[in-house]
């Protein structure tokens, strides 16, 4: 019964946590529009694999990170640097793309590694899952309950993949507008990184 409660809470928390436009889900949408639905699914699978390990790390570090402002700030500052670099990258890429190229939409397993890389660069899920794990007391006490931990990690992974698949399905429906989306997606990603930089700075200095 306890495992079911933790699974449902974590699943819906992960599902809703990925709904706002972010680095991972917009990369999935961008890949889906430019390279096809199957490649978008591969990116989502790759990202979900990393989320599995991020949630597992969060369980072990829940109490330590939750009660340690220094570690939290280190994670935020790491994210800040990453977002600044990505913001510059997407902006320069948007400026350099003077004409659109036709991409092959053949399924490519490299998209899995692309999803894994993007998920690794996205450091926000770790503190997010740490907060959830601490609130649910997953892994609390002297000994770890491996069944509870497993339910927590699986719920985080499946919840993330569910939302990413929703993005794939939604953007696949506008495939006929892929040229317009691809033309401005890099500008959007750069703007998104700027927003994340601002949010991270606020969290560093005011929390």
C-alpha cells in the first residue's frame, strides 16, 4: 500500500514537472518535427534512462541535499553555467541558419544518446526529485527499503516519459508546419535558456 501511494504521487509529480517547456521536452519536440516521430521517441527514451539514474541518486542524497544549502547552491551554479553556454549555442545556431535544410527522417538510434546527453545537461530534476523523496521519506531511517526506492525511481521515469510522449504526439500532428517551427525553434530555445538563467539566479540569491 505504501509503495502504491509513493508510486502514484511520484508518477504524477514527474509527469507534471516536465509539462512546462524545458530543455528536454523542447529537444524532444524539435527532434520529432525535424527528424520524425520515431527519432523523437528515441530521444525521449534516452532522456528517461538518465532520469532513472537521476531519481536513484536523488533517493540516496535526499536528506543530505535537502538539509545542505551549500550542496544545493553548487547544483544551481552548475546549472547556471550550463544554461548560459546553451543559450549562446542556440542563439548562434539560429543566426547561422540562413536557410533550412531538409533532414532525413529515418529512425536513428543515435537519438537515444542525444536524449541522454540533453538529460545529463539538465540538472534540475535531481533537486526536484530530492525534494519529493525527502517529502515522502523515501530511503529514510537507518536502512533503505529497496522496494519503495524501486517504485519511486520507476514512477519518476515513467512519469517523465509519459509527458515527453505527449510532446511527441502533439508536435507530430503539426508536421506540415515543421519548416516554420524549425526556423524559430533555436531562437525559442535560446530564450528558454535565458529564462532558466534568470530563474536560477533568483534561486541562488533569494532562496
